[in-house]
C-alpha cells in the first residue's frame, strides 16, 4: 500500500471510529488485495470483493444496526465491466448499504482504457491525408497493440432510430474530443434536392470536399427535413464537382429539404483543430490533436457499456463518485427501491447518465451530469392502470451539455410513468428539450432552466405532447429564461404540444422566452400565477385538433388510441380525471377547459391566440402593461415588492429565492456557477 493511501485511511479510521460502533465498514483501494479482509489497513482491491463480503456478512445474520459503508480510496479505477448489484445485495431502511468515496470527487470509475504510446504520424499515406496545418500537431497511437480491439462501428442514430450504445469515443483530461468534422462548429445549408425529398441526394455549397471525397466511411449529421428531427447518415458517394451527396437508404429522417442544415464527420483530412480525433478502424489506429502533449492517463477511449447496474436491490447509496467514459448509460437502476446516487459526477457517456426504470423511491441527488450523448436522467415507474406513483426523484442536480451526439429528445430530465418528482435542478446548455415528460401526476418544481433549444425548432424547454390522458402533472415555481431557437418555428417555454391536456402550470417565472405559455390545441390546462418578462409573445393557444391535426382525434387516431389504452371511465381514473370520462361526447377536438388566470406580463407582448380557440378560453385577472415592481429586474431578481399591484388581484408569492440548486453535503460541487450562453 502506498504511504498516501495508508495515511488517508488511518485518518479516516479516527474520523469514523464512533460510527464504526454502529455499523460495519469495508475498504477498497487501488493497491488493495481481494484476498485481504477489507479493513482500513488491508483493503480490498475491487468493489466486487466488498460486495461479496457484505453478502457473507448477511449470510451470518442480519446487517448490523446503522448499515454498512464501503469506503473507496482515491484514484482511477478502470473497469472491465459493470459493477452489478442484485436483490441479495440489498440493505434495509434501518441498515442501508453505502458505497462511498472518502474524498468526494477523487474516486473515478472509468469505463474505458487509457491510451498510451502516442507518437508523431510517420506513415506517408496518413500524413498526406492530414491537412498541412495539422501534421506537426496530430499524434497517433496503436490501439490494437494495446489490447483495444473492440472499436465499435458508426451506426445510424438520432430521431426515430433505435437507441444504440456508442462506438469507441475519446476524451482528453475528462473532456470529450470531437470526431473530425467539417465545418468545425457550424452547419452547411442544403442548397437543393436534385431528385426530390426522398431521392437520397442533396446539394451543398463550397469545394472543400474535393480533397477528401474518396475517404472511407464518411458520415453526415443533420436536421434534414424538420428542425426537431436529427440523424446520422452514411455517405454512399460524393460528386465533388457537382457538389452533391448521395446517402445510403433510407435517406435521412423524412427525406431532405432545401434550406435545412448538416455537416460532414468521420473525415481524417478534417482533423484540423485541437480537440479533434479520428479512428482508423481498418488499421486500429487513433489519431488525435491534443490541446497539450498527452501524459499518462490523459487520453481515454470508452470501452464498456455500463459502469453500475442495479437489478432488484433496495436501500443502497452510491456517494461522491465520478463515473465516466462508458459507451452506454453510466448507471442503470432497474426494478429497485430506495437506491440513491448522491453527490456524484457523471460525464462523457455514450448514452444517458442515469436511467431509473421500475421499482419505487429511487433518486438522483446533488449530482453533476454533463456531456452525455443522449439525456442526463430518466425516471420511469409506477402503474398507469391504477395511477400508483413510483416516487422516483431527481433533486438538486446540475445537468448540462446533454444531447452531445443524439441531439433531439435527449432531455436533461425525462419523466414517464406515474408520480416522479424533479426539483431544484439546474438544466442548461443543450440543443433541444430540457425536461421531457409524459404519463401522470409528476411534480416539476423549483428548477432553473436556461439556454436550451439553441439548435432546434418547434420545441420547448419543457415538452409533452399528443395525449389527452397524460394528466395531473404540476409544473410550479420554476425559472425559465433565455430560451429561443432557430428554424421555422423557433423554441417555446412550457410546450403542451398536439392536444396535450390536464397540465397545471403555476407560479413560474419566464424571462426572454419565446412563447413561454404554449397550448397546442389541448384541453383542461391551467396557466395561473405566472410572471412573463420580455417574452414575445407570452401566450400561444390554438385549435389545431379542429384543423390540421383533427385526424388524430378520429377513432383510429393517436389521441383515441391512447384514450382506449387506459381505464378512463373507471376508478381511480374517473375520480382523478372526471373531465376525461365523457370527452368523446364533449367536442373532443375543441380546446375546452383551459384557464389563463392571475398572470403578470411586463414587456414583450401578451398573446397569439387562434381565433377558433379564443371562445373556448377563460381569462381571469391578468395584469398587463402595469409595472409589477420587481425587486431588481436588471439582475434577474423577479421577486415582487410589497407595493406591487399584483397582490391586489390575488397573486400568490413565488419562492423565487428557493429556485435552483442548494448547498448541501450531498452536492457534488459548490458553489454552482453557470454563465449565460446568450445574454
């Protein structure tokens, strides 16, 4: 054992001596030995040895009062597979089991391999393919010579395509590198579709591809037809003289449209700036342009799908760990109860950060999750037939730069099923939706969201859609600001799309958001007691189910199909949602039952309501064009002063000071600092 590890663990023994009387402790260290007893002086070498020791402890009788803690020593643990827990690895409410870093943030579980042996590029053929300005900066490493055989393959990913683990990805000092692309940080416009929308060809501008049109395995990424539908497509041929790309079928999502946008990737001759990489799968070589000369452990190639997998366990906590560089989702909790991920950092994953599915009462608390290829946290559970909630939760997390690869519908938080809670989270800097929800009776409260949807259109910072039955969710006391998007339809705030119904939006603050209150033809929605500042416009309501999307309300349409899928005429549905019982006999296509009451609008404009929808709306006591007297609007403090005229119309206080993350021993980092992407 190293002197540093021995000293750290010795100090830990003193600090936890009192607690040790009430609970059993095991220790894991990088230089430990699984044949050791797992004590502070003779720690285990792996988490599996500690897990098995707890199993043996349970076999001898009940867990000790106060539970068991596994203390993990500092360092980087390169994992060859997921750490797996099953029902037999459960604690109890009185005797929980905790796997904990004794120095928060100093324990890294890495799902990849450190790449070594970098040298200047010497192969004349490879040098000729590299741009001249890159040749003295790019270095190469032999992956197969280091035992890294599984390089993965690029596959079609994105909207509507099956979710897949990523191929090998590369990070440098904890930051993901970018697969060599052109343009580096922008899109190219589609300048034409010579064989029509579904012809599999599109035109581009510029002559840069002339020097690499014959490169192997070129891909393109784009928003091909809609600003909310992305995909990666393999290039079959580039006619560099005519400037036309032909892709392999089935040719994008919805085909190609002139004016949409894309870029090329997986092109070695475009490895032309620091932070880019390229994998030559035929030769088994990695090429990188590092920001600085790589040292030991600086470059990591992702390898395994998952870092932690819990199936059917209960009363287990993972605390203070850093999880990174896997090809799939870092943490999967399935059919488990009261399992927590607390104060952890998760980054650079090939799919999600955390997925919780089934079970009850599991949570993600105080974590920092970023640079996930798909979403950050997914919560699913409960029983819709009986409206039984699962009670899963995400609290006090910072979620940012998610949707790194799969750009659309990869949310910071995805809530489905029944009865999930998302509270005090900071969700920011992502190309598409921040919080995506469906199902019933969720609570989304005291979250701050900003700089979302910056790359997409017809989207919302929070989004749900096309379901009369997904009712009962309450969205309250959130701060949503600086949200707008490109494309034909831009971005929205809380977007109740395509007849989404039965949602309550209460006491939220919106600042510089396009259409923050959006009702897309739905019913029985409530926007009450909200503040809209400099929003253009504050409110949008339409009657689309009476018009272009009326077919979705037909007997074989999506809305009626989803209605028939639940027992809406029977308890508890008929008691919980009485307005659903006779919906088919009550002008089902009309946007009936929507209430817009006691909201404040200052700056910007008020509404964009379709004429057909207006007679169905109920407006009550909304304050417009009257100074609401904020405490400090210039510094985004939108609390109301005591002399605000809003109090006279029955406006209820919004706990603005309590929105967002809070200081706590389970926070992965503090203070939580974040800058605006677009002031």
